[in-house]
């Protein structure tokens, strides 16, 4: 797990004798720095940039210096790969929790489920494609982000909540109080507007997924065909790009970590497993 880090058992030995979480956090921080820097300098890295505060916060959680649930918010432009990265993160963390008998390790709150119900407008327009031509889905105002923030804060405080579920098949129906969500050690959310003003303060860790324009465009049109957007796809893509400059791209500057949406999926899991491997060295 911790290949290419000198004397991996050293940190295990140190952890056995360090009772002060602050001191242990400093030790972990040095090891995390090596992991991040090595990945950052690897060809086709999953990591494009990070702020030192990211390592400090991760170290504080691993060491127990911060003893409370953590919340992770992931954003990026349409078709950037944020949903895939989130899926891989969840699967990797759940696998770790299962292996070591850690219950309720992660809960997902899907930002897209907070789109307002606009089913009546879709029916009136005759189809979702026609509805989308005259309704701006690429604005934070299209979602009830205040409710999302409330749900995340409740989960972080140890309360179970019922989350909404939005129908992405083209009905624009939102089913409220649909999914039962238990509080867990990690709350994770992703979406176009996950780190916009109304909800960003709910997250301890902010991650931005960046991607070259040509790859993003190709992915968008494949998805548009799957969703039956028809001739409205061009309008939606143009509007999404325009709105991204206002609502999404600025989130890159306030993010703790910037990931590549074009990197190989296996590399994401390998990078995360190096961090998880550090936890295993200390506690298991």
C-alpha cells in the first residue's frame, strides 16, 4: 500500500507511542505530503493541484485531532467526470469499511436530486426537450440548495434524514422524502452546483474536477443522445458553457483539491488506496 515511502512501518511504530492527536497529525501530514507530491509529478496524474490546507485537514481527521464526520463536496462542469469519480470514491471507501468492519462509513447526497419539480411545465411543453429550451437548468436557482445544505448539516450532526429523488428520465418529477439516509463518518455530494454559495459552507473538503474542452464536449453529446435531448442539445451545451463561467469555474479557486476528469479510473482508486493504506498502517 505504501510503496515508495521510506520505512512504512515507522509511522505504525510512532503511532503506538504518540498519544497526542496533534503530534500524530503532524507525523501523518509528512507522509501525506509525500503521497500527494509523488502523484502530482506522475504523468497523467489524477491530481492537478492541491492546497496545503487539504493535507492538514486530512491529517487532522485521520489522527483523531478532529473527531466528527467529514463532508466532501465535488463539482465540475457538465460531463467533467465528477459523477464517475464520486462513484469510485464511494466504492473504494465502502470496500475499506467492509473489510475492517466499519459500519455506516459513507452516505451520498446527490445534488441533482434537489432540482425543483417542474413536471407540470414539462407536460405543458409537450416534452422535456421542448421544456429545456425555455427553462434554465444550468443555474443554481433551478435547485433547492438550501434544503440540501440543511440535510447535510443534519447528517453531520448525527440525525437521519429523508432525501428527495429527482427523475432524470425526462419527467422533471421530484419525489420528496424518498431516500432514507443514515448519518455516517463521511457525507459526500457531487453536482454542477455543489460548491456554489448556498451550500459550499456545508463541506469540510471541496474538490473540483477539471477536464479539457474537447473531451467534455464529446461526453456531453453522447449523454444528450442517451437522454433524448434532440435538437435542443446544442442550445443546452452553449448555455451550460456560458453559465459555467459564472457559477462553476470560480469554484476551482476555492477548492482544496483539483482532480483531472480525463485520468484513468484505476489511477483514482490507486491514489485513494495509498491514503487508505496509511490509515491501515496506523490503526489496523
